[in-house]
């Protein structure tokens, strides 16, 4: 591994609440996302990822107020996503305090948007969000299809082909969510991670199903540059210092856990 594994807290937001579901369904309100973000920051999380879960439904991103509030108290990189459809939309979340923008639906519908965002703000700002589902759970050779609208809508795009194309268009990072594993805490889709990491040279953020430090360790060894966690942290199944300690003890380089 060429760089330390980044640990990212994933905060799915609906209206003003932090929510969590299983495979994007049955969203449960957990509380104020600011309280969770501040706790993770104080524990030593490396980055925060905010996703507006209903933005695509309503055609707009409502994270600006949340971002403005959190950036007054938290001083680590923040990625924001959900309903971003244009360079102007990306500019809005960056102005509110985000460092990077995650785009899924709009990029699938118009891939050139990836290049437009990269030219306007730099490739490091353009995070392609891929919601991957197995085409046939009983046949691993069938591969994965990219979905949108919180894993409900088919794009018809092969995940590996889409990842390669996005890198060529200027994406600086890929947020890779295994929808089949999302929210169930039964382990990341390691085959998916390995397949995508072998196709691209840009960093891959593995997400969907992390249950313990062993899952994070394996993702790192397969090439992931970061792991995004939701349920594992929200339901207090692990702390950031604990995860970093266990990773370091098993030979995975992590950033120092300097608690705030």
C-alpha cells in the first residue's frame, strides 16, 4: 500500500436527521448528524462523507446548512453528495464547506459532467459514486451493474467499464458501495473491491457492510485507499481508536489517531 488507509464516517442525511437503513431501505432516524460528526472527529476519524438520501427524489441537495454548521467545529476533509447535477451544484456544496463532491445519477446520465467538474475544481474534487449490485448473486462471473437512485434504478452500465471510463474522464476518486451488503454489517464485498481496484489507479473508497477491523484490513490489502463506515460507528460496534489500533497491529498503515 502506497498510503495510509483512510477511515471515513459516512453520514446519510434525510432532511435534518442522520438516518440509516439496510440496502438503502427502511431508513431509521438516529439523531442530529452534527453530534455524530463531532464525536467521530474527536475520536480521530480521517474524513467525513455526507450523503443526502432524498436529494435525487426532490432534484436538489439540502446539505448546505449542515455543511456550514459542521465546518465551524470540524477541520478534516468533507465529501458531500446527493442530487448534484451540475458544476453549479458542486460549487454550492464547496462554498458551504465541502472539499469534494460525490456524484452518481447525473454522471451516469451525462458522463461529460465528470470532466466538467474536474476542469472547474480539479480532479481531486470529483468523486464518482458507484452503487454496485451483483447481476446474479448465484453467478459471480456475471459481474456487477451500476445503479442509481439509492440502488433502485438500473443504469445498464457494467461497474468495471464505468469505473475505467470515469477515470479517463477525470474522476479523482471512486466511492464504491456494494448495495447487496449495505447496512447489513456482514462484511464488505471483497470481490467487488478487488475487481474495481484492479481496473483503476485512482483511490477507491470501499463502502457497504463493514463489520469489524478485519473487513477494513482486507479491503486495504485488496487495494482500497479508504473505507467508509456507517452502521459500524453509528451503532457503536467499534470506535475509531480501536479500529486504528487493530489495523496497525496487523500491519495496515493508518493515520495517527490524534483525538481532538
